C-alpha cells in the first residue's frame, strides 16, 4: 500500500560529534585548561556544583546520560576521595596529559 498523500521524507543530517566516548568502569582524566575557574559540574538534577577538580585528575566513569540538547554527560567518581559529580563529555579525555594541537602546515 502506497502512501501518496505524505510528503517525501528526507533523513535529517547527523550532528558531528567531537566528544569522547567512554564505557562505564573506564578511567578518564579531567580536561580543563582554565586555572582558577571551577570545572563545570552538576548534580543529578542539573544544578551547578562547586568543586576542586583540576586538569589531569583521574576519574572513573560510573554511568552516562544521553542528553539531546546538552550533549552526552557522564557521572564520574574521583579516585582520590570517591566524590561523585556529573560532567559533560567534552571535559574529559583519555590521556593524563593533554595532546598538543595538530598544525596544518607541511
């Protein structure tokens, strides 16, 4: 049965995703390059939280939450004291030390 009365559907373009993907139980490192400014963390309800996380601190991925508007979020646990927060995927990296930006020159 054909549905001639419906407009032709077009697939929506996919967003380019640059945020890293982590599995629950993996270790990650905080990626934050603004000294003196707190890393943007939230509680489970999305309220901002004060924190003392610093660039390069090791955390464990506890859970994750797909969020359409805000992007992917992870619940993290700091290994040194067990504190837990929610953080956007863009503020995490896989290596302890940030990798230098690649130059486009030859």
